[in-house]
C-alpha cells in the first residue's frame, strides 16, 4: 500500500511540474513531448505492468501461458477478441508479464492522452484518477479496462461530432 501512495505522489508531482512548465515548452518548440508528463506515464506503466498479485493478475498470467496454439482455435474461445489480442502479443513476447506491461502501456497512455487533451487542470484530473479508484481498477479486470480506455480515448470523436 505504501508503494501505491508513493506512485501517486510522484505522479502528482510530475503532473504539477508539467503544468508549471507548460508555457515555457510552448514558447520553446524544441520539445515535441512533455518530459514530466511522459515520465509520470512511465512510472504508472512500470508499477502496473510489473505487478504479480493484484486482483486477477494470476488468472491473466495463467491464461496467457495456456493460449491455444492453433489460430483457428482462438475463435472458438468465449472471449475470442481478447484471446486474439493475447496471442498477438505472445508472438513476440512469450513471458506473461509482457501482457501486463503492454496492456498497462496502452490503457494508461490512452487515458492520459485524453486527460491532457481535455482537462483544464491535469494534476486535479490525475488526482481524481487515483482517488476514484481508476488506477487500481486498471490492474483488475484488464479486459474491461482496455475497452474502457479505448472508448474514453474515442470520446474525442463524439466531442468533434464525428
């Protein structure tokens, strides 16, 4: 529990620095990315991706190790979309921790990109992301959270009327 508090404090501090240096970065165009915001995302991805015993992580690692070997068997699975996602990752990375790291990278990046684009106060939005339980939820039920992150990122299409 102490580690998650430290992750939260480091992330909030980095997003605070990101907001404080925003005008300097906009005036100085050599920065293509926000280093503080990017480092905050990296911290969250590393903590989430390297976990081993939060929620149903053990089940996801077990199912990753026992994926069907035949491509056609993927579509006989009840949740064939997620099985296809896992199988695609397993082609390049046989260790089950890769599933957690890649999924954490994808979900947290999509959420933070949307927060950065639409939030008037990034630090407050990240604070709500933590205290609302969204970060801990990202480590439990990664199938649902992956879909939620994609839909949250796609909300920009709704805002733009597309």
